[in-house]
């Protein structure tokens, strides 16, 4: 058997050199041809992959655009139309929390008098969002457009100010509720502090800068025992995280006023109630439970003293909000630079007539014609305060604020709305 080398290489040296050269040329040609083909195929596959990825990116971006809750030509048209002013000397107002209790009432009042209004609301589920959707539908019938989005969305806020040069901002978006702060403290920091800063950042960079009116709270008075509560009283003893975030908001807004020349007015609301109200409020849950035959829990303070609140009807709060907007004064900054001092104000908006919680229940019993099953318990350490009482002399002096609705009249209107909205029909008239 010949060795392996003999089968591979011929025995004649000259012939080997010639044939080996031809063989090598053919192998090089095949190799080159094969490499060229592979290279072309690789280029084709790369191009195909790039085209696919590009198309997929286009599809994805298109899907994101189509699924986004804001943006686009039609969206901008709705925003501009809603912001149109229909009275001489009117204003264009961005209302945050517009699908909320106070926000929906303020938006409607502004629109009715001819101001431009654009709403912003994230429709969170702190309480049943269906109530917020119903408020939105009501505002839609009055041509108020509400953008669904979060006040922490800086890009959305920038886009809104790019589409409309708002003259005023009514900032009512917030995480409400004293007791819920013990369950979800992060939501209060997110909405009441971070959200406020995001909004102020947008407003300070806007050109022109809008005047800002925002909702603080009577909760900032905390454990203060001096009554009635005045704007000059101490507010450094918050009894709840909610109160602390509102107090922080007052300090933050004062800083932005000082540095950037933003005109800012803070409103300390005192226990707002009325139609389209918040289900987590005592008067609302009392009404629901009384009608359903369920017991209600009535808290009492130290030494068995009844809790008392300065209940303020929603229409009176709206008058205070509009009066604050009308007298806000202009911001003095431009593009984030201050040219001079701007107004900074804080007002109490209350009714000045505190009523005990047991009296509130008795009024509801009369309007509902149903006796409540009361469970009287001592107030837990959950952040509630024993009483509130507003001194409103500053608001009265500045823009003629004067509440006109007492609790008896206001609850009558609320009960009438409640029975109608929730479809109660017991053959009873609301007197």
C-alpha cells in the first residue's frame, strides 16, 4: 500500500509544480468566489435586518403615538379650543385636578363666565374613578377639555404651555385625605411635593409666566389651639403627613416666588362639602351608610368633647378661588429669570361657623328621613384634629370673600344631588 503522501503528491517533481500551481489557482478562485458570495449574503442579511428593525421601530413608535393619551394635531386643537377666552379681560386657566371635587366646580364656573379652561387630571383610584369620569362628562358638555395625565409629567406640562400661553394656573391636583397617609405615605410625597415642584418648574420657565393659585389646607394649623385660625398663626406643628406636605408646599411656593418672580396665592380650604363631593369625606360616607342601614362611626375628642369643623359649601369655595385668580397680580419673571418682586399671598377660605359632627349627623337624618345608627368612639391618633375655625378677614378685605351658605342649606343641596346621582327612590321628598 502506497503511503498517504504518494496519493496526495505525484512522483514527478516538474509535473507536480505545474499541476500544483493550477490547483492552487483553482482553489483560490473557489475560495474567493465563495467568500464574495458569503459577503454579499451577509450584506443582504444585514440590510434586511436593519430594514426590519427600522420598520419595527416605526410600528412601535406609531403604536405608542396612537395609544398615548395626549399629543397630535387633533389633541392640540381640542386644547386650544378649550382655552379660548370668550369675555373681555378674561383669562386662560390650566386647572390641575379638574376632574376632582373642587377642580370640576371651579372649571365649570370659569367656563360659564367666559374664561378659557383646560383641565388636567390623572384619574387615580384613591376613590372610585367613575365619579371623576362623571364629572369629566359634565365638563365636556360645557366644552371644557380635560387632558388625562399626571402633574409629574414634565413633558406633558411643557407641551401644554407650548400649545397655550396660559395666563393663570389653578393647581388643585393633590393626594387628599388625612388618614390614608398612614397607609400610603409615598403617594403624598409624589403628588403634593414632587408634583408641585414639577409644575412650578414648568411655570417658572414659561414665557410669559402665569400667575398661580393653589390649594393648601386648613390642616397646616395642626395642633394650634388658638381660634379662630389666622394666616399669621403658627403652622409648624402638623398632626398628619398630609398636613406636613401642604406645609412643605407653602414653603416651596414661597421659594419659587422669591427666586423666580412667580405670582403665587395659597388657599387654605376648610372642610369643603357639597354635590359631586369626595366619597371619603365624613358627610358623604355618613349619608351612604345611613341610607344602607349601616352604623356610622362618630369620633369625639379628649374629655368626650365633640369634634367640630368649619364646614364650607363648595359654591363659597369656588367664589374664593375665582376671587383669588382675579386679584392674583402678574408674575415678574421671564424664562426663569426674575425682574422684580411678585405677589405672594395666603388666604383662609372657610365658613367661620364651626359645627359639631353630631350636629352634622342630625341634619343629615332630617334630610334623609332616616335615623342613623351611631357608634361613638374616642378619636384615634390618626392625624385628625379636634376642631377647625377660619378667620377669613384677609380674604374678605382682599377680594370681598363672603360665604353665604350655612350647613343646613348646603347639606340639603348635597342630599338632593346624592339621591339623584345614586338613583335612590324611596318615595320621599327632600325638604
